[in-house]
């Protein structure tokens, strides 16, 4: 089982490059950052953690652009994977986003993992002209279109929300395919979507009943004719119960870091890495 670090980036926290470099030096396998382009002041969407329009953390308002942040991290690391937990692809133009991700994968030597969400903040999505009832359809088309651009010499796509004719687009990712994990609540609907369109599941920070949900994902994965097993990343606050997670088939556990000073964050990473040493 692999271990990662997720930094809820903001304009007041440690620089992502500093944290990513320290995480790599401490032996972590992946460094991930989240995404919100903006937060509308007036919202109808409830936050999944609070159940209301109240946000649990003001970093939602201050989140750095994930691809710029990961670009700085790529420049100071050589092996740690670079991920999003989670990005919101449908808030971008799919052609330019495909270019950004392919460029990062090219320059980093094939280290990108795309953690993507459907988007709980429908008000935010609405400002990007994404119909709230079509979030999953739009994301599916975005992923299909981006994969075409990443893998085909002359790529085109025709969908309801994405459409472009045969086109040239380089660089291609170094990887045969950029892994895609879907960060969403563990339901049969989500698992069916993952089995049809993605490579694995990333839990929400509020997930419960993991044993039953992982079993459900495995069942749906097989019923959809997928070979092998899905990637499963659990977002965790503390290094508790890791042996059991490994037994359940969890492939990666990602730990959040505290909203503290650079010195405190680096000290936390060192202590956490020490606790995880015996489990590697």
C-alpha cells in the first residue's frame, strides 16, 4: 500500500514546491492538491461536510491553481507522483486542459495522476456553464475527449458538450494513459460510473462503511467486465487502521497536512513518515 500527502493549497500556506520536495525526501509516493476556481458568495449548494452553505475552511476561497502548483512541484522533485485531490475538469476548456496535463506529464517524466470530481458546488459549476443535472455526462465527455487528444495522432471528438474535428496535439503524456480516479461519495451509481469511465475511486474525507463500499465497488467492477482491480485511494486524517485498509484492497492512503507554518508542516511530515516506516 502506498502513502501520499494532500496539501490544501492556499495563498497563505507553505509553497507546494516546498511541501512536495519534503514529501519526496520523506519517502511518500504521491503529492496531491485540490481545485476550486472560485467560490460564489451566494450559493444554494450545500457543502458535503457541513450540510449547509457554510464552508469548513476558508482555504476554499484561496485555493491555488492545481496545474501551476504541480508544475512548481515537478521542477523540484524527480520521482514522487503528482496528483489532484480533486480537480474539476469540467471548469476548463477540455482541449487546453488536455494540453496542460499532457505537458505536466511530459515534463515530469510520466508522474501525473488525475483525481477528478463531479463537483459538489453546483453554483461554482454554473458559472462555468455546466448544467447541475449533467455534471457526470459533461465529465465523461471531457475525459473521452482528453484521452483522444492524449493518444491519437489525429484526434477528434463529437459529443453533446465537447466537439472538435480531427486535430494535432502534442506533447502526448509519457504514460500510456493518465490514471483517472474519481473522488466522490461511495454509491452504486458512482461505482458504475467509475467502472465504465475511470481507473479507480478516491474516497471523500467523510466516507464511512468502507468495507461494504469497497466490496460494492469490486462487485460492480467485475459486473462491468473490467479486468484486474480498481485503484482505491482513501483520504485520511490519521495513520489509524492501515493494516485493515490494506486487507480490504486499498492501494493508497493520502494524508492531509495541517494549515500551519512551513516549519510546522515540515515537522509534521517527518513525524508522519516515521510512523509509516514500519508499514512499508
